[in-house]
C-alpha cells in the first residue's frame, strides 16, 4: 500500500512472553519458575474444570487450589469470591486456563492484588494479550486498562483448542477478527499494529472454514491461534471504537454470549465506519480477497454464514425492546471512532444486526 500522507505515530509495545507450539503446555512448570511463583490458583469455567486440572497436573504441589467459577462478563460477585479464595489459599499467582471469561476473572483478581497471571488460552478470545479488564455490576459492564492485569506469560498450545466445537471456534474467531478490524482504523493505529491486524484477518479467513470442515485439522487450529495472538496484540496496543462499545453494552446489559455477539455485530459496525475509513480498511479487503473497503462488511457476513456463526441478535436472545436502550448507551459518551456517533444511525445498525440483514 502506498502511503498518501506523511506518517506520524507512537508505538508502545507491551511487555510479556509468548510460548507457542503443539505440546508447549508441558513447559508450564518452567514458565512458573521463570515468574518465581510457588502457589498458583488455577482458574477456569465450570465446563473447563477438567481441562484446567489436567493442564495444571504437572505443577504438583505448586497448585494452591482450583477456582472453576469463571463466568461471562466477570460478574462482580464472582470477582469478589475469587479474590477471597486467592487470599485464603495464599496464592502468589494465577494459572488461567480457558477463554475470555477465565482470563477476565484472573485480571479482576490481579487488578487488586498485582499478582502475576500465566494464561493458557483454549479459545481465540485474545484477552490474554491485553491490559484491558472488564467487570459487570448491576447489569452494566465497565472496562478499563491497567498494566497490572496483563498476563506475564501466555502459553499457546493449539492442541488445547481441538476440543473447541466448530460452532464455537467460528464465533470465537470472528470475535478475535473484530479486534484486528477495529485496530486498523483506531486513532492511535500504527504500522506495526496494522501489519499484525492484516495478517490476523488473512489467517482467520484461511483457518476458520478449514476448522469447520475438519475440526481435527491441527494445522488450521494452529493458524487460527496464531491469528488470535496477533489480534489480541492489536487489541492491547490501540484503542477500540464503536464495535467494541456496542458489544460490551449488549453483553453486560442483556447478558448475551460474548463471542457470538461480536460475530453478529461485526459486519454492521464495519459497514457503519467503512465510508470514513476506506484507506485503513483496504488492508482488510486485501486480507479477505475482496475489491475494496466497501466490500468488507458483506465479506465478513458471508464468512459468518459459511462457517455457521450466528448473524442475528434475535437468535441470541436479544429483546427487541432493548435496541433503543443499547443505542442510547452506545451514543451517550463520546469515544474515538472514524465516523461520528449518530444515535439514529447506531439504532439502524442495531436493527440490521437484530434482523440479521446482509450489509449492502
């Protein structure tokens, strides 16, 4: 791509260590030694307790206990319970095994304890690469950034994603792709993040259809996890716009599933911004193999359909009566976004997402 103006940017790379490869979960004890932790509290959702316990088995007596109550959007009550458990067991670090819910819970504890997190992702959430945290209280999800919550070490083992059903892989992958797309036109975007984002989008576009066709395709699983790492790194390095604001509102207020909500909203949020971010989204067009930025929203929607991801908020249980409230919340406070925040246009965006219309 030929630059149309003189570049000016700031890039502040985040600290952290990444260990990537098939079977690298076996290196967790060595990575725990590098961090100097002696008593790790293992975190998981109830559904992933068995996987987390198995992953932690090599740690022996360095496991202080298991807290397998992580939940979507990190309810404040769960965060309090986990913090109390960590203090009671004398934990000096956390092993978060799972997706965004589990990593988010680890962050909620680290926010007040400053103890280190060793993250072992089993989905494509990307949260493990960011200093962003979120906690939901009284139906409102609040987010923030704090270096204390950034995992110190991330273990990416593609073999651990083999048990992720194809349908969840599809939604989780589109969730991560949203990080990369939003990063392309962030006000603090920079060439490094843009390169990572474009590569992430292209890798997901390759990998997700293969995973759906053959859930046991380890090479495709590895490609998708690589893409998730890049997308998470982009998410952690720059600010996010309308798409993420909408999804946090829908998830926290209406308790919609996180990854699936991102999958549904993504093409419509990109359609909202595309006329105002054509140069940035030209990278996405190239990664997706379409003509230009204007074709990107429909290409994302078509990809979602092809891999069996949801395309309608109604199908996720979103009440039609909540669309006005969601539009009000999303437009209430100003935040950086390529297109100015127009309440009526955001409400129309939400209606399209609710109905599952194809952009364009």
